[in-house]
C-alpha cells in the first residue's frame, strides 16, 4: 500500500461503519469513497491522467446494462436476464437525438457485439459517445454475467484541474475486510 498502514486503515473503516450503521442510520445504503490528495503535482504543468481499476469485490451494487447486438447476442442476453436491443430496434431510433438520449439515461452501461460495434455510430449517432456510455465489446464466447460482474467491480478515476481525486470503493454493507481490499487496490493504481 502507498503510505497507508494496515492499522490506520482498519481503524478508519471501523469508524466509518460504526458511524454509518449505528450512530446515524440512514434509510438508504451509503457508499464509501476514497479521496486521494496528490502532493507535489501541478495539473497545469504536469500531464493529467485518467484510468480504471478492477477491484477485488463489487463496488457498485446496482448496474443497469443493455446489450446492443445481433440476434445471437440478443438471445444470449435474454437467457441471462439482461436487457437487449437488436439491429431492427436500433434502426427504429434512426439517430433521433431525443430517443438516443433517453436510451443513454435509462442504462448505466452498454455492451455491443463484436460485429456490430462499428455500425453503432451509424445507427444511433453520437449520443452514446457524448453521454460517456459508448458500448464495451463483448465477444461471442464471453459470459455476459461475468462481464457485468467485472463492470460492477471496475471504478474509474480522472485527474482534472484540482489535485484531489475520488473514486467509489464500496458501500457500508460490505465487510471491513472487503472494504480494506478494495481501498488498498484502488490506492495502488
């Protein structure tokens, strides 16, 4: 770990969970975020960076996913219980900006068939890309549920103009060991 001792980390996690679950209980499941302050880093001079890290345990509880694909992938998605759209349904949108924007708002992430990925901008226009939800490729031999689980465990971070970054590492229903594992993985990206 980067300059975080195991004892300090365990104490901080225990304090967070105690406060959240006993002292001030709320009517929703609170998320736990990691904030990192960077020293000796000038974002105006130094290069900014962005990336993603796959955590050992799922950080995101609910994730609504849609598969954009050919008939084979639509059938596989229906079998796995995941929403899907075929080519004909995408053609029905015909680059209608409002409908594409509504589609982008209704899902957290998109998967696309390998064969269909290049056709999506022609079918739907730039709406998904602008929303930051351009589809991830799913190969014919990949397990969709495993891909969704991997997506739930992936967190993104981006350094902007400020020298403080934050990313989601879990929620208060996780065990202290799971939180510690996620925090240590996220802090050593």
